């Protein structure tokens, strides 16, 4: 009995001591528990700390992690080329479709114009051509609409690239430099790809074409816009031969004697009204 | 107006393009030099009261190597042969180069130019010129612009004399 009473007494004493020693900690734990159980209070306490770390991360990120991010992006791009193309193609497709439909609208408008002038002289000529030569009238209409225009004509000394004459519908960049660079390109291509003596005849870029006709001491470069058929090429060649025959006979290059203004106005005479 | 093709030639890295760019307003990219090996530009300048239009061809690479199309040289009324005063390797074959150019263009005005004089002392330049097997017409510095205009004035004057 005595030992039981003693034991009970010890436990009570221990409990009192425990209460005294752990009271503060228990209070703290209770406070923390209360804080954790209440989201509003918790967010109020944690938010400034998180905000501070986010700000620090934002500030340091570009410097600290740029290389890593670059590597990841590069790896990702390489690994997902097909997916990227999947994304880009529809956009490009839409652009192409938009362009094509715009071209169709222009074509339709142009056709409408032609049909409106049903009894025009040109229309009657076309019908006659169509009957006589068996060419589809629609094809004739299309070929009329897809006309080629001469934008510029350069007359250039063959070896030196010095400009002898020039005709242009619009003002262009420095003609002398263009003549020089054309000569350099021509020389380069002829040197690089010709086994025998052959001349560069055509340079194409987009809808533009540069038709080149070489003569003994000079050459002509005709800048054309639009599609050029073999017949049209022949017509330009014939016109250039006419010019050479009429204006360049007996030409021997001499920069100080060549009247570039005179040759330029002659070129204009030959090509100004040249509708191909 | 007198219009003449002038070529700039010489070994790699002697400053041909810098001379070219110093003399003309360079509106075209130098990429032409690496693609087709030549870049053309123009400068109109007054020489002895007359206007002369220089059509300048800056030719990349060496003078007598097969890699440069001969046609780039043809039709040139003037030749500017450039070497680097600070690098003897660039005038090691000057006799061979000049001989080649004279054979190719016997009627052209030839100017031999020692460039990059800003890298040397006056005495050093004189020593190099004395030992050079060809007569150097003018020494220039494309970097500072020294004697660049003078070079073209001299060339223009000689071209005018031949008219």
C-alpha cells in the first residue's frame, strides 16, 4: 500500500514538473497549431516571405539560370522540330491561301473587265485569232493579263562594266554600281561554269528576270517583271539587235567619247513603248 | 565625265577593302567579297578641275592565283596594287605579281601602294621602300586616311593624261 501511495505521489510530482517545464512549449505548439489550422492567418505570415523569395528569384534568375534555360530550350527545340513545323505550317498555309485567294480576286476582276468590253476591238481580234489558229480564247485572255514589262535596260561595256547607257521606268539605285556588279556576277558565272566560251543569259529572282544579251564589246541587261515566254525572249532579243544595228554600229569603246546621255535617250526610244 | 574601271588588288589582309571603304561611301555589304570575290563601288571626284568617275573593283584574294577570275581584271584602266608595309610576306612576290599585272593589262596605269604606314616609324618605312624591288608610288594608311585621297588624285590625273 505504502509503495503504491509513493508511486502515485511521484507521478503527480512528475506531472507538476512536466507542466512547469513544458508549459511554454505547449503554448507555442498550440499557437502554431492554431496558425496552421487557420489558412488566413497562415497566409498572412507566410506571404511576405514567399514574396521576398520570388522577388529574389526573379532578380537572379536571368543571370543564374540563363545558360541552363538556353540549353533546355535548345534541346527542346531540337527534339521538337516536327511539332514546331506542325505549329508553323498552318500559319504559313493560311498566309499562302490568303495570297492565292487575293490573286484569284485580282484575276477575276481582270476577267470581268475584259468581259465587260465584250464588243471591244481587242475582243473581236481575239475571237478571230481563236477561230483561225484554234487557240482557246480563255488562254488568249490569260496571256494578255499575265503581261511582262520591261523595267530597266542597261547597256554595259563588256570587260570594264562601265555603263554606256540606261533606260528605266522608275528611279533606281546607283546605275553605275549596278552595272559594275552585274558585270562581276556575269564574269564570275561564266568563269566558274563555262568550259567553252558561253555567255550568261538569264538571272532570275522572284518575279524579276534579268535577260542578258552579249555583243562583242558590250552587253545589254534587260530587267523584266513577269513571266517570260520563249516568244517574248525572242522579241526582246530582236529589239536589242535592232538597237545594236541602228545605234551601236562601229562602236569602239572609249569612255571619254561615249555619249551616255545620247545612248540612254536612244534606249528609251527603243524600249519606252515596248509592250511585250 | 571620264568613267574608268580601277581594280584594287594585292595579297590577303593588306587593307584593300579598308582603302576602298575609306575612299568611297560604302553602301553595300562586304558579303559580296566572300561570295563572288569582288565588290564594286563608285566614286566621282574632281581631278585637276575635271570630274572623274572611278568604278572601283575590290578584288579578294591574291593577284596571280587561279582562284580569281581573270575577267575581273579585264577592262581596267587603273590598277592599285596594295601591300602591307608591316608584313614582308605581303611583298615577297611583288615582282611576280607586278609582272603578271603588266602582262594582263599592259596599257593600264599601275600604282604600287604601301599601306598601314601608321603601324611603322618613319625610318622603318624608308628602309622598307629602299629594299623593295619595285618603286612604291605612295604610302598610305587606310586607318587614318593619310594619303588615300592623294592616291586617287594621282591616279585620276594620270588617267586624264591618257585621254
